[in-house]
């Protein structure tokens, strides 16, 4: 009798070969989301039918973005997931973020705005907690530090003006871009978001440190306080 790990046998091998060929012929768009995760898991769990597990993961986390952004422990709690299969998912996320971040770092940030938004959405749009980061730029608007300032509760993360400005002084930043996400999915700025941004702008003016924007990321999109006329 075949064991549970061999339940898909030669049919499973043939199915994976067909997925591989579609990927080779058609590129990234040739596979559906569950097929991408299925094939990825097959590399980590080669003697198992991974399609049901792939579909379960996408249901649990609301899609491929939510799955890639979920933390290790949350993914590991899904039945059938072990450390090797979780690591496969997280290494793909790490590789994607590294690639997107490199595209941001190569050019002045204000001249590669879409690349910045792509990176921030990939990293923050599906997080279950609110995360604050500050992008520090030099006088040529090149990124010198992408700093994670902290995580908050499901609906709040504190941004402390003194900490932001002190760090800018330490790094010799000429300007800043503030970023945080809304786990609710809606990227509309709150009154608190607007107030703290204006406090940081005023503190920065005294030291010739400009604040270019405050970007809010959500699963439903993003908002720019500068574009909204709030700065």
C-alpha cells in the first residue's frame, strides 16, 4: 500500500510537470495563485498533493498577499504546514521584498514613486497590525535608511515626534517620508494621522529636515497626505 505521502503518485508528478511547463512557456501570469503556492509547497513537500493545502492557505489568509505577509507562527498553525514549508513561503516573500527595495534604492525616491508604492504595498498592505516606518533621504532624495519604527495594536501604532527627529539627526537626513498601514484595509488618514504628521513637519522645519509625504497603506489601496492637500 502506498503511504500518505505518495498518494498522488505518478499523476502528481505529471501534474507538477505540466505546471512547470506552463510556467516555462508563459511566465509568471501562466499560473493561478493557488497553483503558484501549490508548486512552491511541492518543492518543500515533494511527496504530497499540495493543492488542497495551497487552497486552504489562501482561504485562511485572504489571498496570496495576505499569505506572504502573515507571520511565521500564523502560517505554521495551518494544519499540514511545517517549518520547511513555512520557510519556503517566507523566503519567497523575502526575495520579492529585496527585489522591490533594490528598485527603490537605485534612483531618487521622488523620481521612482511607483516603485516605492509597489514595495510598500507588498510589505505592509496585508499586515494584521499597524506598522510605522520612516524613509530617510539624503539631499539628492536617495534612500539612506528604511527604518521600521515599531508595530502597534490592530488599530494603532504610536509615532513619537522626538524619536523621528532624533533619528533623522543621527542619520544626517535631509528629508523624510512617513509611512504606516491600516489593518482595516481603508487607507484614509485619521485625525490623529494628520495631527502627528503636522507635528513632525513643524519639528523638522527648525532643523531644515523636510517631510515630503505621509503615505498610508491598506489592502484597498494607498493615500498620500500631500496629494490630499493635508501637508
